[in-house]
C-alpha cells in the first residue's frame, strides 16, 4: 500500500491496480485523457512537483508534452508516435516465452531458482538463436511477470 502525498489512507481493497495500470498503458485514448488531465491540474494551480508525482511522469516529459501541445494542438499530443526497435521474436515465440518463464530455469539446465536477464539472454541465444542484450532480457522478464 502506497502512502498518499498528504491526507488519509484510501481503502482500495478489491481493486486490481495492476489491471488499471495495464489498461491505461494499452489504451491510447486513456493515455491522452491523462495527459489532458495533467495540464488541467497545472492550470488549476497545482505545483509541477505534485503533478509529476501524482501522474508518475518527469518534468522533462511534461515539457515535451507541453511543446507538442503548443506546436500541434491536441492532435499532436494525442497522436504521439514513439519510434523504437521492433521486437526480434514473433507473437508465437512471445507466447511460448511466457509459458517458458512460468517454469523454473532448472528445467532448462540452469542452476538458478529464478529467471534473470543473463539466463534468459543465454537461453534465447542457445535455443532460439536470438541475440538480445541483458537489459532487453530484463525488460522482457518484467513485462511477462
């Protein structure tokens, strides 16, 4: 349970916060609404520090959103395109990887009780001929769990 910045504890029992967070991350419309709410909160006199803490963003992120909003309006803010590398594994392999991670690494010849980025990187190279960096493997593990 996280402490509030100020005020009393709010009972959130029975609410799956991970489900809420996952939905927001997967729904671009929801992300856009949150960005707009952030600017409304700033307009209403809330401090940048509090707004950043509440919305879980950095000042730099707010600065970038502000510039995008100034230059291209709401459409530019909501239709943000993020460039990034395409994943090296197919959807089928991603599903297979999810099942694999549920098993202990010992089943695949590793001594550890838990999957780590180093082990996953090694497994993918040896078994699927996929080369990734340790950090990428760690991120994949975090997303799968």
